[in-house]
């Protein structure tokens, strides 16, 4: 791990290309990310033919499972998924409790950081009612 952060890209997919879409705007008192810009960026990414969309804007408030039908990231992600595009999104910045997690729609691949010892377990319920602790 040490010595890899010296300005050279390593690993991953050597043929990958990156497309960036601006959704947050600097304001005099804070930065703001508007839902219309999120939806527009996802639509542009779909039109541009991307394979994966990564949403790293984690400053929003947590949402309940019922709010996935009105949340812009959830709506845009569903549109992307219906076009065979995987959406990876941050779980947020507010902590490990269930009420602090963002991007809870089942069609979004939600990722988060862990502790330094990487002991952050969760139970995953599969469609056949089996449960796996991950």
C-alpha cells in the first residue's frame, strides 16, 4: 500500500475512461447540490453510454426507505439501472447507525468506510430467506 500514491494510476481497468458531471455548486456560505442537477447528470451519463455511475455526494440528510420514491439519487439510479448501468453511491458521512445511511434504494450499490480494524458487520437477507453476516 505504501508508495502507491505518487501520482501514478495503478490497478483497475487500463482501458477505462472517466466522465465527470458537476452537480454541486459553490455558494458564499456553503456548497449546494441540487436534485435537478443530480438527475440531469445521471441522464447525461446514460446518454453518453457509461457503464458505471459513481455518486459521491454524501452531504445530504439520511432518508427513510419510503423516501426512495422521491429522492433524486434513487430515481436517477433506477433510470440508470433500467438502462443496464450500475450505480455506486456513498452511504453518507453521519455514522454507522441505520438512520444515518444514505442511498438505501435496493437498486443502488451503497458503499461506506469502516473502522481501521475493518470490523463492521451487517446481516444480509437473501431472496431465499437465508441470512449471511458480512
